[in-house]
């Protein structure tokens, strides 16, 4: 005797009760697959949901949910007082398509399909950023201590915006592409007081982090082939931004007084732009001297060049007086100033700002609009209140004390355990120090070995366009607790023994 249609239908449904996928979805997927492959032909009447449930040893509601979903999607027709049938209305081409029950992504053969020249360049240079994907707690550089951030205050301000703000806050407004006006005013006030930046709120443009600011500046100021001075060593994010605009990068050496302006002039006297971190050079930590700043401004004016000043972590200075921003000395509107909240607040906030010379503001606003219209207003509004209510300045003061303590612990522990094997840089600001390795040691090999010892350091040579003259390790201290620093130095000693 041949099996009945119902027996055949039951054989198509295989339930795995160990799977995380709900049983009703397994029934849905099996029936859908059988309909698409015509194992269940059009017009076939299905058994009742009660019979299906009994034969599959599941609740009737489980079967009902699967049948309802198939009916909503058009695979089944439920006819009152008659039953449930496979639909007659599926397109012929759909019936000929076998669909995987697991709905995995399709596999396409590899093709040499061309990107644009800019796309090829971006795809190639993105690998230049040597980011360690692990989340090891010891020595990550540029990462603040999230445990010390006042999230309760931040959550209150965010919730307040959602509860009390007018609906206009939640709409895109082309007139606000430069950012939420109260935040721009708060930033301008903060920069004038804390960084001696000469600006008003109309010069502020809010961006989604400093990286977007760098990208925007590069694409607004640079044509393909233009020469750009880059600090050597320097920040990889800036390198990528300028390469994406087609710039020709000119590595200019950095000394104890910051960027060597005379060397830059000799290498490329007619460069279109210069990228610099004068208050706390990344990654060496030097501060650009007043003489070098004035020489740079003088060269830029004579050459008709632009200066991109990245003031990425100027809040954290542990000795001496704060160093004013280079922009405050600029009398000719040659400096584009970029700052970020990521180092003070939290990295995923993705909120930064630019100070644009007045005659370029409208052009930059228009370009900002083309990227993603504007940054989220709710976050901007909360940040404006975080600043105006004094939380921002209090948090900076608290973190400055905390990071100074951790820096001191790192210095003492390296001296106690490693001594002359890893002398540290003498920078009095920032969130990391450099541990200098002996000549001839490959810092990239040390960095990779350190990962296996749960240590998250970066190789200094990764930040050079040309040859690195002295190997070293970037050792962050801001996000590492005292006990983590002490234990990490012990593990690093084992790494250096192997090196």
C-alpha cells in the first residue's frame, strides 16, 4: 500500500528540539521549502492543525503559528469550513527555485569586478590601521576608563531629551547640518576658556567623531595628487583620510619641539596642507614649541596652505600649564581645528567638532550635509546639557587625577621590574607612554607575542611611513586598573625575555 499524502507530509518535517530555532519556525521552514520545491503541489489540502500537532508531538498553538505565518506570506490559503490548501497563485519562476531552509547567505564565485580608483585605494589602505581586535584590559592606548564615567548622569540627560524635547528635535533639518545650536554654543565657550581657541558658535560644525572631521577636511581641501605634510610618525586615521582624497603624503620628521617645519619646507615647499597634533604629538607625545608654531603659521600663509590641527586629548596634562591651541595664534584663517569627545566621554559616542574659518563655514556645512545630514540631535542635546551643567569639566578634573595616578604606577612598576630594559618616554600629557625597545628588536613581533600574554600594546613602527629609527611599544594606562598594570608588567617581562 502506498503511503497517504498526510504520511508523506509528516515525513518532510524534521524537528530538532536541541536547536535554538523555535519549533513553530522549524515547521514553517519545512513546509515553505516543500511548497517551493513542489513536493507539496498547488491545491493540496493539508491535514488539520490538530492532526499535525498530534503527529509532530507539539502543541496545537505551535502548528497554528506556523500555518498563520505561511498564510500571511501567501504560501497557504485558509478557506473557512473547508480547510487549508497550498496556494495556486505562486509565480512559476518561484516554484522552480529551491530555497535553503536555513536561509544562509548565497555563495557567489569570486570575480575581478572593478571598483572605482578611489574605491580600490580605500580598500587597500583600510588594512593600514593595525587595530588589535581583542578586548584585553591591559595597556590599550587611547581608551578612557569607562568604569569611571558617570553613566547615571548621562542616562538621565538622554532620557530627559526623549521625554521632554519637542518633536522637532527628532526630525532632520537641513538648516542644522552644522549641528545642534546649543551644543555649538557650549563647545565654543569651552574652547575659548580651556583651549584659547578664537571662535564663535557659527564656526563650529558637529561631526560624527574626529575621523569624519578628518575625512571632511581632506575631501574639501585636497585634490588628487596634492602634497600633504604628515607627522612622522603620525596618526593612522589621518593618513587614511588624506589617502582617500588622493593626497601624496610627505612624511615630515617630529623632534622634541614637534613637527620640524624646516624639514617640511625642504621636502615639499608648496604642499597644499599639513596635518599636525601640536599640543600632544601622536604617538611620541612631544609638544610643539612656540617658535615652531609661529614658523608653521608663517609658512602656511606664504604657501597658501591649510593646517589641520587635531587636538585629540589635550584635556589630560599632568604637569605645567595647559598649552593653548595652535588655532589661537592663527591670524590668517589657515587652521582647521578638530576635537573629539571620545577620549573624555566614551569611544562609541561618535561625536566630535570642527572649528572652521568663517569664509569656509557654508561650504563645509554643505559638504557635512552630503555625508549623513547631521549627527543625532538627542545625543547632541544631552551633550549640551552635560557641558552647561558642569558635568563635563568635573569629569575631566576627576579623570585627570585618576590618570595621573595610573601613569605614576606604570612608571614606577616599569622601573622596578624592567629597569633599563624598557625605558619610558617622558611625556607629561596624554593617555599613553612609549616603552623603548633595544635596537634591533622587531616591535611588531613583540606586539604579536604580547597579545598571547593578554597584553594590548601597539608597535611604534606601525605609525611610520618610512623606516622606524627606534622600536617601541605604545602603552596606554588610562583604562587599566592599578592591579592590572602591575600584573601586566610582570607578563610583559616574560615577553621581553623571549624577545
